[in-house]
């Protein structure tokens, strides 16, 4: 299949093995890939390649789950540029963990991983992640990378607009993100409650799921009068 006809897919997660014990969102991610044995590469860059986080990933994606898990460490990097590119482009899913969005993006750019992820997306590899791993795919995001919650007009730009994770669970997220969109500090975008997942195919929403009743993905846009329009997307429950 040529790159021009390949669907570019990005999934934003409000959970997964980082926070949930039921594995429903991770199972949903695997179900989006047509492969008998899905190759899943975890990028824990945002957490500084925290060993406990890597261990949790391996526990959630054992080889017995019909997948081939791997971890790409950049703080103790072992692969040269050619091997790193070959490894990432051989995956079915690239799964990015949570942590510090700004630091992660800086490390990726120094290491050339940002360019490889764009190439991976163009080849139809499913890109996904939670928190920082959701923020990174958009043009901009709302983040605590610098301590207090603030806007970050930086991202890979694979999704237009902005992203705000933890919309219902972290104090200040909802009003501050709404205010940033209302005054134009951030472009309109997507806000995720914890417990949801949303799949974009070629920039359009193609699936929305939730493992928590009442949790939503929201489209947040300026209303043209100094406020915002917030619309909950219809979702289907996971079980």
C-alpha cells in the first residue's frame, strides 16, 4: 500500500495500564490492529524511562496476549539511528506513556524520534498514549510540564488543534482549558475524561469508547462571543 493511501491513525487514551487494572482500553487498542500477533512498542520517555513503568507495561502486554511487546529507552539508548528507525517502523502500535510532555518532546527531537514517529504515522502504524502520550500528537496541549497548569503550544501536529487530558480528575483542568480556548491562547481541540479512548483516522474521529459510565470525550471550540462550545461525543461502553 502506498503512503498516499495509508490511513493515519492516532488514539488518545484516558487510561490504560498506567492507571487501570481491567485492561479494557489496552484491549481496545489491540483490537484496532488487524494482526495475528500485534507488535507493541512502549515509549516511556515522559517518565524518564522509569523502571516501574516499564515493568507495568510488560505486565499488561505479555506475549501470551497475542502481542510482541518491546520498550524503546532513550535515556540509556542502545540502538543506533538505523536500528532505531527499523525497530519503530516494524511496529503495529507505538504506545507513549505519561509524564512530562515538554521534556519528552525535547528528548525526541534531540534523538530524531519526532521524525520517525511522523514517518510511522504515514505508514499506518497506530500511535497512541495517555496524558503526555496523548498531548504529544496534537499541535498544542494543556499540561503541568512546568509545574502549574499552563498551555504548551508545541507538539508533533499529527492532530490539528489542542488536547487536554484528565479533564474530570485534576482540579483546574476544565476551567483553565476552556478559558485558554475561549481567548485564543489555544486552538479548539479535544478534552478527555479519565476512562475514555478516542481514535482518529486521517484526522477524523472514527471511534469513541469508555470504560467508566459518565466519562466523555469533548470537542471544545470558541463560540465566537468570548466563550466556548463544549460538546460530548457519543461513545460506546467497553466491557
